[in-house]
C-alpha cells in the first residue's frame, strides 16, 4: 500500500490532493501507478497491463513521461489543452518504444486518466477505462467515456447496461497507452468552484462502485484521506480482484 498527501500553496486555487493505491485481494503485484506535479498542476492515474512485470513498467513509464512532458512545456507558448494532449501522446510513444525494444515488455500497455488545472478550469484527458469523476453539492458525475468494448456497445445501443455488467468481457479495452504507435486521447474541460472534488481512479474501484455510491462514500467522510481509504476499503470488501487506485483533488475555500 502506498499513500501520498499534499497541499498546493498556490494563491490562484488551493488544491488538497490525496492518492492511495492498493494491490487488492487477489493480485500479488500492483500494476497501477499515480503521480503529480503540484507546481505544474498535473495529476495522473494509470492501470498497467502485460505479462510478468510489464504492466508495472508501462504504468510507471506513462506516469513519469506525462508529468515530465507536461511540466516541461512553457504554458505561454501553448494552450493547456495542447500541452495535455501532447503529453499524453508522448507517454504513448515512450511506452510503445520500450515495448518494441524488449521482448519481455512486448505488448505491454496502460490506461491513463489525467487532470490539470488552468486558472479555474479543469481539464481531463484519458485513454482506456480508468475514469475521472466530478463531485459537487453531494452529486457525482462521470466525466470520461470508457474506451472499452462493453462501453462502446452500450453507447451504440447494441447492449444495455445490465447486459454489459453481466458480460465476461469486462477487461477488453479498445484504446490504451503504448499498444500502438499512435493513440487518440479524449479531452474534457469544465469550471471549478470552491469545494469541488475530482476523483481519478482505476477500474479496480469502478467495478464495485457507481457514481451514486462513490458520492455517498466520499461525502460521508470528513477528510479526503478518509474518503480515499473508504473507497479502497469498499472495493476490497467486495473482493477487489484487481489493483485499486484512487486520487482525490479538492478545491479549498479562498482565505
């Protein structure tokens, strides 16, 4: 179990950040990863896949590459959307390159969900089925769209939600970082207010919790650290067959 807790001292928007990852109840290794740069206001969660330790390599590489590339670009020379988009592409290229260079890493990949804050704007970028949720006023809404076979079947009308939830194809994703030479991330934007909370999470949680139960869990806790632990505990109480990672960001009231 790894945990991180930090607070941003920026005068623009103060952000409380808590991240927690757990191996779960079945796996013996943790292929999830998370990272952030408070100064650059970039945050990311990844869920790796691949044989042996390749999933861990993919997620750690994608986290590091995205944070470094986003932080290295001068904001004055590019829009925040462009910086995030290009950082995700860079993460994809780096993971793909490593996979091509090593037989042991061949075929590895990772999902990626990232958030950055630009003034009072929130930007979300994702590839795969790790998700971002937005919480305000006791309500939780999923921001991202899963890049998975089942989610795409539901969106197209070929399958209803109940059929998708009962399907054995829960882990079939249609887009990932590092599995192809190029990838197309989704980018979402919105405005932030005091008290808003953003959750970045791997599917190790969302297999066991919908938006309503996530809201109930988070808003029943008095601190972000307690909320993050409660989300992990919820997944583990239901068996947690996969690794579980949660990152919570909250906009603090202005002093």
